[in-house]
């Protein structure tokens, strides 16, 4: 495992990102090219989630040991999963449905109907917003979103601690 995979800071001190993919779906969508397993058995899901949580904790610990001021867990499937318990705070990025459809269709080269189908298969925005500590509205250009994200990072760093008194993780 490299320093990046452990969640540590590589030489040079640049930030480290961690992407987590949850490969289980109710059904395989025709547009999806991700590795996924429609309707897996419960034991398979439990084993995967247990290992995922172990790795999140490992990365979080490595970041703390490296002196990181902030640990961010990014994922589309956090709310309502065991991963949510690893977050001290939850930030939700949202955009108007029509804007999201247009952006996904353009980015992925798919029909707007397929993009809408993808969005409709996700956790409803109302459920995400009900759990959110922070909301970033992605209804303008990329520069506006970057400014809002940077402001949120500064706010989290200024707040200093988690709900339990340690470093914040989002």
C-alpha cells in the first residue's frame, strides 16, 4: 500500500484524495460502466462494507498522525450507511435537477433521459439535506463552487474541533 492508499501525506505535502466506490445496485443500469453487482447477497455486502469502514478509519488515522487539519470523505453514498458514522459533519453539494441533468449528459455524452434516470436512482435530495450540516449550492459556474468549497474548508478549519473534540472530518 502506498502513502496515498493509506491516506498519508506523500513527500512534498500535497493533499491526498480517497475515492470509494460502492459496487452494489438494485439493478445494473444500461449506461453504467462501473464494476457493480446487482442484487448481491447480504454476506457479500456486509463483508465489503466492513472492509470499507476499516479502510476509512485507517486513512483517517493516518491523516491525523500526519498532522492533517481536516479529513474529507467524499462519496455519493454516505447518508444512511455505516460510513456516515465516520463523519463528524456532513456537507451536501446540490444543484437544480435540470442543471444536473444537463451537466451529466454533457460530461458523459449521454442522452438527458439517461442522465435523469441516473439522478432518480440516487438518494433523494430532501433526505440528504435533512442530514446536512452544510449545503453547497452548485447552481452557478465552477469558480463559484470552488469559492464556496474553499470558504467551507476555512470555516471547518476555524471551528477547529469535531463534535467530540478532535480534528474535523467531513
